[in-house]
């Protein structure tokens, strides 16, 4: 699985892990750019929490008010990507 969440971040998986990937801009070694494995998690929830945490820390803020606003922006950016529910039969609602 590979899901590009933003132009810089993606969520991938293999048979054992959820992987948060970060896009690296083109350079001499990789003229087309590439996706770098950054973080590995056994559980989906942990991967999403880490992604949110990283995105919040990368926001620029110099006051608590700006930090809270940055956290809210990340929340509003990520939640719609995963805003679904599975019913008892395993079907998406």
C-alpha cells in the first residue's frame, strides 16, 4: 500500500509495518526525487499520531496561541483523510 497524503508525506505498508515516508526533492543522486522511509510502526494509529506530531513540530510558532493554531491546522488537514467508520460487517459506511 502507498498513499500520498500531501506533497511531502505518504503512508505505506508492508506485511509487518506501517511506514511514514517523506518526499526528498531532486538532487544529483536522485534527479527525479524519491520517497524516504522515516518511521516504522506496528499499528496504524501510532503511525498517524507520529505523522501529526511531526507536522505540528515543523510548523512555525513563537507563541502558545500560534502553536495551538498550528495543531488545529494539522488536525483539520489529516482528519478528513481518515474520516470513515467500519460497521460490524466490515463494510465502510
